C-alpha cells in the first residue's frame, strides 16, 4: 500500500505530486501489479485535499495504462515501470551529468543551472498541454 | 455540465454604496469552489444572497438544488445541547438525516449531551457543519469556515469536509480571505474585488493560462504578443508581469508558472483586470 | 417550530409561571388571613360604611401594607419585565449572536418562524395577563375595597387591561429588538417607552368619554368613592361656573397640619351663601367602557409594533 504525502513548497500541482509518487513506488517496486491504490476517501482523509484531485491523478495514471479502475472495487495497478524504462533512465542520467559538467565549465553555478532546468521544464510541459 | 449556483447581473446596494455590482458567475455541480477576496469585498453579501438571506437589489440568483449554509462565526444556540441542535435541524427541515448526524458527531467524539457553549471552537464548527450536512444539501455554502480556528482544527474541519465530498455528490462554496487555506481543497476559483467578480474558473485551467514573466525594464510597456497583462511592475532594471495567454516566444522574457496565491493577489491589485468565461461557455 | 419556541423561551415562560404562582399564593394567603382577622376584630355591623368600621379598614391597610406596595408597582413593573425578557431577546438576541443566519436558512420560512413565535408567545403573554387579572379580581373584595375603577393602579390590574398591557409590552420589546439588534439597549428602550406609555395613558384616560356633571349643594365629595373625578368648580348663585374660587365671600384660612377643619368651615359658609359645587367625573359604571378603550389603544399599538417587527425582519438586511 502506498501512503501519499504533499510538499507545499515544491510548486508542483497536487495531482501531479500524487502521480509522481505512484510512479516512484512502481519504479522502486513498493507497488506491484494487482496492488490496490487507496480510495479517494482514504487519500482525502489523510491529506485533507479535494477528492477530485485524487480522481484526476488516478485518471492520469489510467491514461498512461499504469492502473485500471474496477467499478465498485477500486483502482488496481496494471503494470510496473522497470526494465527498459530504467535503462532509459540511466542513459538520460548520463546525458544530464554531461550537461551539468559542461554548464559548470561555462561558469554557471547551482542556482543558474536550476533556473535553466526549470525554465526548460516549464516550456516543455506547456508544449505538452497546449 | 450542470450548475449548482448561478448568479446573473447581481447587484446589492446598502444605503448609498454598492456592496455587489453586476456579479455573474456559475459554479458547476460537484466542484469545491473558493470565493476569495479581501475583507469588505462583498463575499459575505454574495453568500447571503445565494442562500436567500438577502434579497438582491438587481439581478438574479438561481440554485437548482437544496442549499445549506454555515454562516460566519458558525452560530449555534449556546444554551442548547448538541442533541438539541440536531433536534433543531430535524424539526425545521423537510429533509433531515438524523442517523447520519448522530453517527458523524459520535465518530468525531463530540458528546451529544454537552451544551454547545462548552465545546471547543473546532467542535463547534463540526456541530455547525453537521447541522448543515444532515440536511443532505446539493450545495453547501460556508462563510469563512476556518476563521478563528487553530491550525489543527482547521486541518480537521477541512479534512472531514473533503471526506464528505468524496462520499456524496456535493457542491461546496467556501469563502475565505486566506488563499493558502484553500490551495489543496478547491478546484474552482472566484475572486471578488470591490464588489465585482474578477475571476471565475477552473483552478487548473487558470494556473495553466497564466505566467509570471521577468524581463528587462524597458519592455514593461510592450508585453509579448498574444498575452493580456494582469499586473505589471518594475523594480530597477527588471520588469515583472503577470500575464494571461499564449506561450511567450520573445527570448528576452523568462517565464515561470504562477501559484494560486500570486494569481489571486495580481488580480486583487489590479481591480480593472478580469478573467471570466464567456457567459455562453458557462451556460453550456 | 412549537418545540423551538418552547425550547428557546422556556426560561421566560417558566419564570413568569413561577412568579404568577408566587403572587397567587401571596394573594391567597393574605386573603385568608384577612378574613380571619375581620371575623375576629370586626365590631358588630362591620364591615360597612359606619365610622366604627373605619378603624378596621385602617388596621387592615396597615397590616397588608407590604402586599399593597408589591401591588402598587405591578402595573408598570410587570409590563416592563415582559417587554424586556419576552420581547427584547426574541429577535435582539438572534441578531446579537448571529443565530438568525442559522434559523432563517432552514426549510421553515422566516415568515412562518416569526408568525409562530409571535402567535405562541403573544397568546401566552395575554393568558398570563388574564390570569393575573382574575386573581386580583378575586382578592380585592376581601378587603372591602371596591376601587376597581377609581384607583388607576387597580384598574390596570383587573379586567382585560393586564392582558392588553403585557401584549403591548411584548410586541414593543420585539420591535425594539429588531430595530436595535441588541438585547440590552432594547430592554432599556422598553422600560423607557413603557414608563412613557403609562404616564400618557394615565393623563389621557379622562378623555375616553365625556365626563358627567353633577352639581352638589351641601358637600364637595362624590357619594360613590370609586368615581374618577376629572375637575370641579364653584357655581355662583346665578348659576355661572367660576374658574377660580371667589375671593372675599367666605374667609379661607389655610389648614394647619393634617386637619381639614378650616376647609370644611369654608365649604359650609359657601353653601350657606347660595354657592354650589359642580363636579365633572366618570362614574364606576364606565369600568368596562374604559377597560375596552384602553385595551383597544394598546392592542392597536401592539399590532403596529408587530407589523414593524415583521417588516424589518422580512425586508432582509443581514
């Protein structure tokens, strides 16, 4: 079972925080196919958030094929994230390491890099939703 | 999309001053809507009109379903016991779920035989909320429900309210002058400033539509094409804009997303700005 | 709604019932005791109008001085209490505590909420007033004091007057509560207006009917002591009424102390010279006419105050 938590200072939308936490649990293996996600009521009772936010997060996960809702029973994990995805991650991580080294040589400090990174993230995700 | 509350051209006049001017808004069913604005913006007046306590000077209000109201300061009869408050609700309402009310209060550990004056602030809020919820309303209107509560009680009240919403079809309209209180709970935002509705819309849509821009000071008067400036300010050689609209392409501007508080503040500081859906869209 | 009315106002209802019961016991006790006292001390032929009986009447009056005192204040204190504790809090307290926003957003309409409260409490107040009147009407004759009409204090405690007064006080308090929206100032306003009303009605009661005129040729005292005297004047032998007692006809040295010998000598002298004495008065037979006139005035005012309270409440400015 997964227990959600919220980071108010992250600036990340609440439903996305829930999505990320489920994905992380899938990567780490704490959630496996067949496991049941907590009901909206349970999440709401723990976090005092809008139930629609939980439903929105679950819909997003469903859309990605990670979970599936069974009417009257709950929401269950369909598949885990691993294998190829983790290998992808390793490759991406190598690219990012190289980028950070390049930036450092160019004289950027930690904050400069974080600013650039978050700007790139914002632009990228806006293209997604647009 | 069915609507739980709609106001059209609502106006309320007290003696000489307008408390509300031309307020048109709609709250879709199933939403948790936040009504925010500074003190004196007309929030309470708008809520009182919505629940029928106040007759508007002009315009119309329509609430298709049953509405229940929890007024500011959560009034209860202080000589009544909790059980008598429930008897009050039972005898004054056509629809009343006594079993639910008793179970809810017992579940919260509130003794039914205690006088309401001897309950803590959080418990009083829960009793007032139970009296409203046991009427099985379609629309629940709460006027500053978290004011005068300690942080723990605020969390508990909000949490139990969210559980109610998860368990039954319920639209909630909550007023507050503290935006942070409503950040995680509301998915619809109404900003009221100076008696006018400035913003009314889905929270996620609003956050996605707005950007905070930072750029060189000389650009403050020439905002990027395709955007509408909500608020502009300059400090030294830097210009800051909060805009609504399409992505910014000009490389001299750097953009970041806004949070709910920034968005509300920007509108409240610019009384002329507004972000309202076209009426046709709201009616759809 | 009846339950809510009872639950919210039971303190006033019970307190009024207890006070009425206590007063009833006091009256009953004093009446029983007075009967025994009369049986024991009355000279033969008394009670009656013989001078021998005056001592008995005086002794009774002394004996029940305290009861009379309680009584003398009742016509003004009782309405003030009713107005302050039944009327003023009815809406004043709701506004003060914000509970009107709770009460008026339930399924029951404001109109019905107010109608039930005004009707139930108004009826109870009027019934309490009638109860008091009945008790006083039974008690007063024990003392052989037939002063229901002539004594304004007693007049306001019998018949329909208490019911009308109390209803008036209740509606006045209710209206004050809606206007001021606070209980304490509304209570103060009630006391002030009740005092003012008492004085006004006392002064204007002479005009409820055209006074009767009687011309006396051997006394200045009316034969029926329970009459209300409006005014009097000397009439000269020619039949003209004089605005002021004529000077130089008879000597009129002032009386010293509590005696009235000089006054009586003066009157004897005047009657001897052919002067007569005209008295304008209301006879006790007008008791019910005056009762109903006063009740009608107060009830009209009650209706006006109730209308004001309803109007202020329904034209909602929250």
